[in-house]
C-alpha cells in the first residue's frame, strides 16, 4: 500500500513558516533589550501576513547601534515595552515553524523575555537559515553566510538594512533559495529539513528511508547487515520515529554510528503493549547476541550461592541450579557480587569454608579460621553433625525467609569499624551486606511470581481499552489489547487459550531470564494494575530482605553526597532507627 504524506512526514509546502528578525541594544539577553520585531508568515511560497513593531527597550540605545539600525531613542520613546508586544507576536506565530538567520540569537531574546514576563514559550520547531546555508553552500559560491551576502547570492527582492521587517523579508527569499538547493538532495519534508540542518554524514542521511516501512506503533526493531545478520535490537513506543532518530544529529554514540554505517535494513516487530515490546527485546538480544548491544546478551551467564548437601554443608559458588534439595541464593550477575554475598554469610554463620570432603566423623587438623574463632571447625570434631545442621538450617532460612541474623552481624561489625574510624573497612562490609540483601530480596520477589502457575492482569489504556497480559511462572505467555467498548474478559479468554505453555522447572528463573521476570514484576507493581485471575499464591515474607533495601539505598546516598574534603560520617548500622 502506498504510504500517505503523514507517513512520509510533513511536506514543506504544507508548513507555515514564521520568519522573524530582531533589532536589539546589544548581543546578550538580559544585558540588552529588543528595539524592534519584524516577522513574515509564509506557506507554500505565498505571503500570509506580516508583523512589525518598534519596542521601547527601557534603556538608552548605544550610539553605534543607532547608527547601524537607524533606530533612535526618540523613535522608541512612545513605543510599547516588550511585555506588551510579546503576546501579539506569539499569537501571530502560533502553529508556525520559526525561521531566523542565526536563530539562537533571535530565539534566545524572545525566550528570555517570555520567561521574564511570565509568558509560556510554545515548543516551536526552529530553522536556522545561517546553519542551513553552511550545510548547503560551498566556499566557491559565497565567502560567508551573512544575511547580506546570501541576499546578493539569491537576489532577494528586499535588501537587508538592519531593520527587522526588511531583514525578515530578505530572509524569506533566502529560505526559499535554500529550499531549491536542498530539494535536489531529496529534502522534501520538515523532518528531512531538520535532519539535513544537523551534522549528519551524507551516508547516514541517505539511509533514512529504512524507517519508512515501519509503523507508528510500539514494538521491537532489528538493524541487519547485507547478509541478514542482526546488528542491533531495540524497542520503542513509536517504531518509525525511533528508527528515524538514528539518522539525525541526536544520535551521538560512536558504536551506534558505526552500526548505522554497516546496516542495510531495519525489520520491525509490532507489539500490542509496551511490556511485550520490552520482553521481546530481551529475548531477541539473547537469541541473536547482536554485536552492538551491550546488555542482556548472555542471560545464561549466572552465578549462584549453593548450600551443599553433605554431612557438613558449606557455601559453594556454582553456575547452575540443580534438583538436589540444596539451598540456593541468586542469580548474581557477576562472580564478584556473589563472593561479596558469600563473605556476608560467613560473617554471620561460622560454617566451614574449606572445600575438603568430610565424613560424619572427621579427624582432620583445624585451619587458621578455627583458631580465629570464625569457623566452628567440624574438621576436628568440635561440633557434632546435629548442632552443625542447626546452624545450616538457620543459614538456609536467611537465604529464603528472614535475613535478620546476617543484617545484625554485619551491622555490628560496621558499627565497631566505624567507631574505630576504619571507614574503608566498614565500607567493604557495607558492600558485602548490600550484595547479600539485594540478591535475597530479588530472589524472594522472583520466587513469589514464578511460583504462580498463571497470573492474568490488566491495565486501562489511555483511549479507554485494556492492556491484557497472561503470565505463567514469571514468563510473559501472551499479551494483547482489548479495544474500548468491548468485553475485556472475552479477549482475555482468547489470550489464555493461545498463550504459551510454560512448565514448572528448577529454581526461580527456570521459565524466564531474571531480567524478564523483573520486567514482569515492575509492570505488576505499576499503578492501575488489576489482577483478574491467579493460579497460585503471590506473596513475599513480611520479614524478608525487601524491607532492608530502602535503608541500604539511603546509606549509599548519604555517602555518595559527601562534599569533597568532608570527613566520612560514622556509618549507622542498617537496623538502627533514625534519630
């Protein structure tokens, strides 16, 4: 189907331009005042109207400005102040694209005075003819891009003379002359013009047509090369506008610029909801592992802390959850974070840290940790298997239910170190506590939703319909929209019937990646969500790790905002009450 003009952009012939010029008493807003405003409104080459007014700047006009412009103090003595002129100009320019020669100067004065006098500045699109001329014209054609020089080049009907209306009329002819130049380069719409006015390499600008086949809808886009290899995956609420932005000056990332140079196609996958788009993005990145995506490429790279199953269990760092009745904590995104959490647990529970296999009646030499009192030393028979088992039971409870013993032990250690002004050591223990508490809270949240065989939830859309999602064991199994005026339950039943079958697995991330589960949880926790159907129990322990996370955030925030040279504050234990 042939695309409409709306799909292609706004044709320049249909855009109303307001070409404006100012005369002022100096070069900086706030330090100088406006003495004259002149503006010309045009569309499709036709004159629609003109605006002109002298302005009393409420300050003497410098002699050299008076000589340059011909505007004297006597001429503006009875003229209105800018606060009275601005409303009329803003009404004249309403709905237009502003055009000015050296636009930052003129627009800067108008925005400043609007703010000073309490007028809302409209979100004007702005075209700078000076900037556009520098992109189009070569030094062989013109020695510079001053308005007077360009007026001679384009043979404007009016000669610029440093009076606002005359200069605005000359700028109109310069604008139309520049349109003729850029038209031969494929610039036919306002969007093309704004892109052309930016510092965009010609080879990048030439690929902007890749976005034209994409819809104005939420979804996922995939940049591909000439062999069909996926280079980059992204998501957006508006596929076409997002992909278009890659071919403009707003895209400044070096790696993405390199990717655009290689890309030869863009494929879009339209999604019914924003959550579906986010989940599809994660899955496609994990599937294709595009070289220009930095995150989410290797969800299989996970680290877990495991409480081993043996006569005298210990903590072990593993990469996979097995059906072995062991206790697990995770997943951790990095080995370093997992090691910090392990150190926090060892601080609270003095279980063995050696990796030797032990029988129920070991007779081995104790290690240095036993001599330091940091291990109960089952190796030499100091503790029987039953007492050691009770210690391990408390450890497993801290992983999945109540982390209070770990928090108390680390708080005590941090308090002692802070009292001795050993702040660096205290920060190390704080980071260990943070790694443990955050991972425990995350696992408890994930386990709560992955334990539910199915959750059906809905949220009202802006147009009166409903977003519908079917979530099975933490995995998004189906998504859709029930339009306004229809029965959402009928649509939900159809979604449930066609939704992906998700079987139970081992561990809290068996059916989906941790990132996908976090996206689902974030959506379920967002305002306006209604739970329609649920198969299972979605709960988190009252005494769980989640209640400690906000206190950790506050502790880190207080430390991060310490002024340069300010001494470190004595760290408050996590469980301490605020005073």
